[in-house]
């Protein structure tokens, strides 16, 4: 890729991406249809998130991804006040936490994005990021703020 976006705060990057996704969604929906367009956007988001997971894994000490290294991503996700995280628990094979405030959902609402784009642009990334990070990593998230829950509950397990 020709442009290094790593210096931008994550929330700003996601807002830029969301604006483009909104234009694509509104522009192509009459021709392609909402369901097909949401599927295509989701596939693109999955690819980008898997690649981001792979890039993060490449930064692991000794090039060996681990749950301990993966847990450091929480600070990146909190960056710039994007997320409020509570109940952070790290163990030998499990990382869990609750997102109690999501700046991404707030930003998407502020931007006037249709609700159907919220989870695709943000929540959907998490499982694909974990998948890209390592085949040993599994993610469970039974609820999200974008679905109307008071928090997003995350559990990552390292499967040897």
C-alpha cells in the first residue's frame, strides 16, 4: 500500500472510511440493492481487518504471535478515547473485557450513517482481525452496543 495511515488516530481513520462507505452505499444501493451491497462491504471490511491482524501479528516479539502480545492491542483500540473498556481480565489462555462506551458508534450516529452500516464498519472487524492475527485465536462476543446492548462483551481464547 502506498499510504501509511498508522499515524492517524483510529477513530479518525474509521470516520474517513465510514464517509466513503456511506457514499458507496447511497450511490450503489439503487442499482445493486441494499442486501448485496452490505454483503460486499462486509467482505471488504473482513479482508482489511484480516490484513490488519496479520500486520499486528508480525510485530509480535520474535515474530511469534501470542495471547500476551494480542492483549496489547486493547491500548491501541482505546486510543484517542475511542473506547471505554472495563473489566479487563488477562489469563494464560483468555482475554476478556467489556466495552462500555463506543466512540465509533457515536461517530457513526453523528455522521448520520444508516444503522445497518454501524456493525459492518466497526463490530464486524473484530473477528476477522483475530482470525488474521492467528489461527489459534478465537473470539466470542455475545452482545454489542450497536445491537442495543449496554456494552460489548469480548472474550478471546488462545487454542493451542
